[in-house]
């Protein structure tokens, strides 16, 4: 790469500087104007000469090798006309000339010229992007494009082309700035609430303990808040940088640093870096090359590209896109877009600029987390205010003080033990403990999804994929739980890429092996089938291969002999919406030569060209009205379940014009080609339908091809709910929004049609997953909520735009992925219920006790320990639960749905009320009733809360069922978590007893604590029974 490129890899401004540097010579403004008018006159004079000279017109997509072109007054006839056709008129403005001492003709005159060229470039790029063949013909085909881009199809761009056109947008700029990310993290109400709490803590501390020591707690909290925000900002910044660097690495590894062969300035072809390509360059392509830019086919032979599917390129399909790979043939192309202006480059720009596309589950969980954070912060602020009021009123809490009281000179061991006691004994009423609680709570909510849930999602994703796929988004499998619509093409796993000829219709009947048919008719049918192989021997079209294989096996066709005997004199192919191709074939026989016109295509188009038909005896008969209606009916019946190809021919002397003879053909017959659909694919589609997931078949193939595939796959009403891409585009916005509710098949659609369909579905509230494999599928993959690519043959461009790659291209595997996502979602719901009961109970007990008594029964360390054990061991018990049997019979998660159901709120209300009531009764009346000390009461409250959470894990397993023990033996991790929960509580209690922090309990009090925890089970049963009775009464009313 040149030194300039190495120095300014991502410096757009540096690369956009003009090649000709202005000399610093003094010029007056009048001199500038005169020179501009002089140069402008020269340009107009040259254009006038060009206009008056004879220029050929182009009515089709021309090539440099075309000898003759048909005249068409409706198309552009000169480069001047091309420019006028493409440009928007701009008024000449001398103010665009650079003022001051410097002046340069090339840098001043092209100010308007830059605008003109840029407009033409954008128009040509738009034609290529939309693959608009009609518009390409209107501007004069390839020659018109060359004129518009100021290039020559033989000599390439001139040496000063770059100076006139400016630099290409070939760069990716990494624009993330850490300070911007930091400000974004600070700009939310949680941050301001935290600052408010810290400010109140600071003020209260100074008021209570004086300026010397009172500021410490508040200052520590403020410091912690900023450290937390900085840490989160660094994490987000590094993640964004990593993502963009990956895109940058991909960009330069995908052919940007390889050399390509171009023609410039009329010199012999030379190799340059693909990075240095200019719009208008003439590039040579050959086998093994990657298309280095977007462009248009000029000339070549048997050019075939691969971008997920094999695609032939010729003057009928001349559009080439960056990223495709040449697998056969060679050609020349004219570059129309480079760098970041290519289709792939624009998509990468959008990927870098667009915000993260959160799935519905993330949105719901973020709302819940935000609500919990907000509530917790408000409680903290209310506690601060309440404690401050109590202090002002003279009701001092925490009489024991914050520091250890020792006599004499303490030993180092005693100092450490006393410090530990202070930390573990501190109540939530003190400022220091409040600071600790708030800090600990914030550490657990740094990201949108807690660490425990993230680990569970990763665990189940790996279990589901198991070397069968790759997640490019860590939440891809979890997102699949929310999918309501899947858009796929025929190669998205619905078919096994296997087809067979299962019906053949000749004369009046479907023939079979036992049918008697004239050898001459069978020979004509074999010739018609073999023509496609002669026309494109390098293109391995599946239908072509299947049909030829059938003819060889059933009709005795010999492909090699046929190729040796036959020669294509001329061929022709229709433009959409018609679908047929024809060829004039010269066949060498022992007794001389014979010529036949052979046509194949859709039955509708072929029958419209025929006036006669061959019967099975080989006789030519006239097609009467009744016969034509019968043939149309047969073709329609065959099209309902398969793709149909009709064949016709006509003997000729070889001198006839095919376009004139195509209306008097002899109909031979029809073959029906059926995709082999396995039963498991039908079952998968049916299972998805039962789970509320609709499958839409979206492809560039015609509707007649897609209908039978949809029918064989089990799609509901694929015949009646089918649309062509053209029909879909012609609908109004209102009509289109109505159609997307019922559409099942969209055929003959463009890349933009797929994107429009996805947008409409998303506006309807659907969560859309798109399956694709071609480069053209990339925009739809990016637009979808979840993009998936199937199979190892998917293009690298499509893979880069997807979130989940399935290696084996098995559509049935999607059922497993969706089921895994729903299982993860349901387990997370259970964990959230369990976590909320613990959080609300412990917080409300401490809150009420602090407001009423000025001191909380649960210390900061105990609360931290409880939250830690519940999060880790509760997650282990609940997030690893095996899937329920009816997951795929449940509807998908809707955006309007709730993360916490009514049944969960019922369970939460019952358990929180019970735990609060028990703890407050023990706190207020426990000493009098049980005859034990206040320290023992606090130990009982702590143990009761722990044991209630332990038994609540069983309740959380089944939020709606009364039998909470069903399937308990299937999850060994649940019992592991149960044992660890008990051991952790025993360890915590033993530690407090050793340190003398809490009073030890007798076995009777321990039994009472266990009994209090066990009461959670019958309460849950009674609550569910009462809820069922209420529902029955409500339904009866």
C-alpha cells in the first residue's frame, strides 16, 4: 500500500485533498472570474462538439464488444444527454471559488463539476443498488454509465480522474470518544438519584459527626458512584471499540488489501490495490477473484459468482456487488461504487452508527431492573431523611457507636477481631452501613442483565447449539423466545436441496414407465431438456441437473452424445414477468443437418406461443379451445404442488428469426419438479405454528415455484396468501399493513421488498427472524430483530450481518433454538420471582424497623450475605431447570407482555406479607412471648428470612401449579444448591457465634425457625386454591 494510504488509513479529509496543490500566487477576484468563464466556455464547446458528432444509441444493456445496436429515440444518444439526464441543474456560483491569493483552474472550475459528477455517480450507484435494468437501459446501457462516470470502456479513467472526482469513501472511521460515552452514562436519573443520596449522606454525616469526620461516608459514596460510572463507561467504550475494530478488520481482510487488475489512461492492464480503486475503473475479473466493488458487467464469458448461491452474470443480469466471489469464467466490469458507498459498506456504516437492537426480553427485564433500582434508591433517600429527622428530634440510634471500645493496649489480633465485629454488627440505620448497602446493591446492577442470568443464558445457549451453530450475539438464543415470525427463502432449511421429477404430462395423460410414447416425441423432449445444458454448461442449476438426470435415467438420453451432435446457433431469454428461454439448435445427423427452435419456460408463457401439439403417437394436432383449457387446467393442478417446466419446439430451416417464429410452436409436454420435503420439516413448521410462530416464504423465485414448496412444507394456505414482489410494492401503506397479517408467500421479490416486509411486520408488533445466506439478504438480516444464516455455504457478508449461524442448515433445529429460548425465559421468570420476594422482604423489614425503632434487625453483612446466596445458589437451582413439555404450545413472548405475571404477583404478595408479618411480630413481641433477649430475636429474624428463602425455592419452581414437587428429581443442580444454601447459612451463623456478634439459638428455637420457613408451603397452596376459586366464580358471573 502506498505511503499516503499507510499514513492516512482512516483520514477522510487527508485523502480528499486535491492532487494538484495550488501555487501561492496572488490573483485578483476579477482574474478568477475571467479564467472561470474561459474554462467554462471550453467545456461547453467540447460538449457541443461531442453532441454534434455521431454517437450510437443503446436500447439494451450494451457492451464494448457489441458491433451493432438498435436505434431508439427514447434513450440517451450522447454523453452530453446522459449528463443532462442524470444531473440536477446547478446555478453557477463564483462564490464557490476559493478566495484569497491562491487560485487553480482545476480546483476552482470543478467546484460545480464536482457537484455534477457527484450527482451522476449517485444516480448510477442507485441504479446498481436497486438492480434497475430499465433505468440502466434508459441511460444508454453500459456505454451510458461510462459516459456518466467520465470513463472509457477500453482505456479506463484518465490520469486526472481522481483529481476531478475527489477521493473515494474507502475508509472506516472509529469515532467513539470515551468522554462522550462517559457523559452518556451520567445522563440518567439513576445517577442523579445516587448523587442526591450521597449529598444527603454527606450533609447528615457532617451534621452528626462534625466536619472533621462526618464527611467521610458521603465522600466515599460519591467516589464509589463515579468509579462505578467510569467502570461502566470503560466497559461500554471498549466493547464499542472492539466491535468497530472487528468490522474494520473484516473490511480490510475481505479483499481491500489484495491486488486487482485495472485499465487506466489507455495503458496496458496493471495491478493495483483494491483499496485504491476509483469509480469508473475498468476491472478484470477471473476465477478465484473477489468482486472488489459494486459495478456493472461489460463483457466476458461464462461469468458465475457465488454469494451464498451460484449466480450467472451477463448482459441480462449485469449487476455485480462487492463481496461476491468469481467461481467460473472471466469478465470486465465498470466500477460504480467503492469503499463505504458499496452496499456492504453502507450496511457496515449503519451497523456502527445504529444503537444496539435490544430484544423484547431485554426491554422487559431492563424495565424491571430500573424499577427495582429506582425503588431502592428512593428507600435509601427516605431512610436518610427519616434518620436525619430522628437525629434532629433527639432520638439517637446506634448508641454503641461505630468504633470498638478497648481498655489498655490492645493486641493486633484483638484489633482485627474488633474491627470485624463493627463491620458485621453495624445496622442499616447507620450512615456507614447505608453507604455499604447502597454500594453493594449498585455493583449487582451495573449492566442490564445480572451476571447470574447472563451465565444461565450462556449455559443454555451452549447446551442448545452444541457445535451445531455459532452465536455472534450472546443473547441470540434467548432472543429466539420472542420470535413471532420467521422469514426464509427456499434454501433456509425448508428444503434439503433435493428435487425430483415426479410428473410428466404428454398429450392427454401423465406418462409412466409402462406408457407407450412415440420415440420421436421422446427425442424432442430430450432435446428440449438438453438445451439448457448447452446454453449454460457451467451453471449447476439444481432443476437443470435434476431434469437431465431424470431424462438420462428414464428416457435414455445421452448427454455427451447430445452435446457432440447439437450446436446452439442463437438463443434468447425473456425479461420478467415472462419466464421462458429459447434457442435455435443445429443438429448433426447421419443424413445431414436439421434445425429446431426449442423453447422452455412456464406453462402459461409456452402455451401462449403454441398453436399445435404432439400426441403420444408423434402426430401434430391443432390446439383447439377445449384442448387449450385442458392443458391450462393440468398445468394449474401441477403447479399447486410442484414447479412445472413446459417444452415446445418447431422445425425450421435455420434462417428464420426466432422472435417472429415464437408464436407458432408445437407443444411437446410438461415436467413437474418437486422439492423433497422430509416429514421432520413439516413437523417443525407445524410445531412452530402451534407455538404462535408464523413462517413466511420470501424469495426471488416466482410465486409458482414457491407455492408448491410452501404447500409441501405445511404452510397454511400458501396458495391464497401469496403475493408477487411487484404486487407488494404497488400496495399503499395501509393495504400493505393489512396484507402482512395474512401473507405466507412473497415471490419474485427484491432485496428492498424483503426489508420492507420486515419493517411492516415490526410495525405490527411482530418479532421477526430472517433466514438468509446470500449477500443480497444482508439488508433484511440487519433490519430483522434476529438475523440467522443457515449452512456453511452462506456468504461471509450474510454471516457478518447475522446474530446466529446454524451450520447444518436444518430448519428443525430452529424449533430447538426457540424452545431453548423459551425455557431460559421461563427459568428467568422463576428466578425473578424468587429474587423479588427476598429483596422486598428484607428491604421492607429493615425499612419499617428503621423508621419505627431507628435500628434494623438485619446487619449490612447479613443482608449482603443473604443477597449473595440467593443470587448465586438460587440462580443455580432455578436457572438450570429442564424445559417443560408444553413450551412449544404456549404463545411467544409479546412486546406488550409482562415479565411478571398475575400468578407471580400473587405469590410475591403472599410470601412477602407472611415474612414481613413474622419478622415484625418477632421484633416487637418476640422477647415478651418467647422470653429471650433482643440479640436472640435478631438472630431468629435473620435465620427465619434465610429459611423462608430456602423453602421459597420450591415454590418458585412452579409459579402456577399446586404441586411444587413435580419433576424435582430431574434437576440435580437444584439439590446441590439446596445443600450449599444450608451449609452457607450454617457457616454464617457459626462465624457470628464465634465472634460473639449474635446470640446462639437453642435447638427449640432452631426448630421454630424451620417451622416458620415450612409454613411458606401451605400458604402457597392455599393462595393458589383461593385464586382458582376466584377465577371460577368470576368466569361463572
